[in-house]
C-alpha cells in the first residue's frame, strides 16, 4: 500500500496533474477570498470556507481521474494485479495519495487565515472545526470520484463521470427544497454532503457529520475494490 | 512448478479456454504455441493470477492461486503482451517501484536492480524516461520488470513480437540465459522460436489444448536425415537400403527426375555418424554428388499444422 501511495504521489508531481489541481484551486479560491473577505472587510472565514468547499466538486475529478482508469487504459494494472499486493492495498494507496495532495493544498489555504489574523481576529477553534468539515468533504468527493475512475476505461471518461456524480450530489440539495414528500426530502437531506457540512461551518463539531463522511468514504472505497474485483471475473479482450 | 488443472475460462458466450491442463516443471522452458485467438494470453493471464478461472485450478508449487494468491504471485514474474510501463518514470525509478511491489528488502534493492539492469543491457538508459525509449528497449524494461524480486517462474507473453530481427535474437538469447536457472513459460506463434528455446511445446487451438510436444528428443531414440542426391531413385535406392542402421527409407518428390530426395530414419542416435559416413562412401562410389545431407529436426511445424488443421475440421 505504501509503495502505491508513494508512486502515485510522485506521479502527481512528475506530471502536471498535481500542479494543475493545486494551482487552479488556489487561483479560484484567491479570487473568492478577495471578493468575499478582503473587499467586504469581513473576518468571517467559516462562510468563506463553505464557499470554497464548492470547488471540491469541480476539482476532485481532476485529482482522481487517472488513478485507476489510466492503469486500465495503459495495461499497467496487469503489473499491479499480478504482484503480491491486495486490491484493497492498491485502492487505499491510491486514495491516500489523492488525499495527501488534497491536504497539501488545504495547508496552503492557511495563508488566507494568516492574512485575516494579521488584519483582524480569528477564532482558532471555530476555524479548526470549519476546516475539519472542509477536509472531510474533500475526502468524500475524492472517494466518490475514485470509484468513478475505477468504473471508467479512460481518464477522460472517468473525469466526466465523476463530474456527473458530483453534480448529482449537489443537485440533491436543490431537489430537497422542491420535493414535498417528507420521506424523500428527509432521505435527500440525509444523503447530502453539503447539508452534512453546515454544522461545521457554524462552528459545531458534528459527530453525525463526521461519521456520515467516514461511512461515505469507506463505502465508496469498498465499492471500488468490489468493482475492480468483479471486472477481473468477466474481462473480455 | 506451475500447473493448470482442467481450467475453463469464458468471456460471456465465448469460451476462451476449455478444460486445459498442462504443467511446466522446474527449470524447464515451455513454449505455448497457437494461432492468434487460440487462448494463449488467456492461459497466461490465468496462470499469473490476473484473472481467476471459471473452473479448474491454477497451482504454483502445489499452492492454489485462488487461496494463496500472495504466495503464488511472489514466485512469478510476468511480462504481459503490452509491457506494463509508466512513461513518466525513469528506468531506475520504475525498477525500484517494481522491487517495492515485489517486496524486495530495501537494503538489497540497489544490488538487485543493478544486476537486472546489467543483465538486460539497460545500463546506458537507466536514467532516461521510459516514455522516450524505443520499442526494443521498452521490451527489455518489461523483461527486467519480470525479473524483479528474483521469481523462480518467468512468464512472457509473445516477448519477440514487433521487434526488429537483431532485437529478436537478443531477446531469445536472454530467454535462453534465463532458462538456465528459472522455469520459463512463454507464448509465441513463431514455431522456430519455440523449437530453438523450449524443452516442451504446448499447442493450443481455439481454446483447447491439443497436445504437448517434447522437444528435447529424450523421448525418442530415432533420428531423421534428409538427403538430396543427383541420380535416379532406381539407381540410388538399392544401395541405400543395404546400409545397416537405417530403419526406414522414404522417397520424397524432388520435382526434378534427375534428383532423388530421401528421408531416412536411423534406428539409434549413436549410429547417425556411421550412417552418414556410409552414405558418403556409397554415393561417392556411384559418382552421385550429394546436394544436401542434414539431420531433420522432429518437425514442430508438421505437428502444429497437422494438429490445428485436424481441429479445424471439427464442426
């Protein structure tokens, strides 16, 4: 697992993918920071982080698209699958590499907090809770998108499928307000990644939120392993 | 030792392999022969644990691939049809990565990869990106990859396809070297290659195993000679028949009435030299120049064509 993690992390920074992900994220979030915080003379970092979390939806597919689809496209998965490594190890290694890049990027956004701290006041505990929610949400999207990469035959289709899946989760929120059947509405609210994130943005450490996100991640990683394994059984060439 | 035991594999409605059984004994080089689509790649993919069989078992040193996957895979080095290379890595980085995958101990890694790089003649390119290498080098990196972790069993899927003639010779030489202290199994549709390198050939046709051919000649004690002599058959044959040690004489059509073509079967390998000498003296005395005199290898081509044709007749 560690071997795969290391290899993926290297390849993020040998190829443009890692830089594109971090660069685009920082570019867009800087603009958001300028508009929402600096121009408004506001010190409200949690709501800024809430807005920034919409970027996960856009950028996680870029981070995960290659991970499994490219191995399949280039035939390198034959090396991995005939080596003494378990499927779980492969999937987890790849996932953790994506999460590592995601963490590096999140650490860089700490600069915004420093800026606010210099010119105003920040509330460390509140900020920490917001960040916890932010990171968990990113990890959840990464797991969902990794699963899409495991389903797709090429990185491009993986990215498109991942965008689709991410938008579906986003649209759930919009739907929730429109459907007036209580059971369905409740189910949607239960599933929504964004609704789960709201308490964090208000500075509440929501255990339900943490557990939901962790279960979400575990479920999609397990599905990915299942998906790869079932493909071995009915592979056609 | 690796063994397929009554293995069947289907892709949807297509049966890729049907009840195939064979084994590769230790330190033997086994060639898997068959036309395109015969199921060679499928057989190799099953043997390396890339895919599980629908029924039957794959055994590596007596262990079932399904239940002891890790143990089995540790003993196998595999070069698939398309070498599994990462273009963005250098040769050195790639081999280090594969060594980590194959659980080579950290402190031995440097010596191990150096040895492999040397053996596969990759020393000059070891710091170049794999994406920039030519096809021949890529193939060699692929073989180098299969050697990482020093597996006892090396499995190669059509290792010489798409290479230029020099590279083909190099790769064959490498396989011969490997065969000295490894069990090597490779697939090919080139008969001469299998004949040159292997001690056993397994012939597959449309997913069925037709036969196993022993190429060491240890099984049979006869040896065949092909002779072409300037002279009419009726003059030549009586003399030839009188030579001691020839068990069977066949006349082949030469297309030229003035030339006689014969296939002679010597009763024993040890008598081959004596029979050849006698033929020479006989023809010299008859003033019939010898156009050709050569031992005929147990022709794999005949076996192969015969076997696959017969299978084609089956509806």
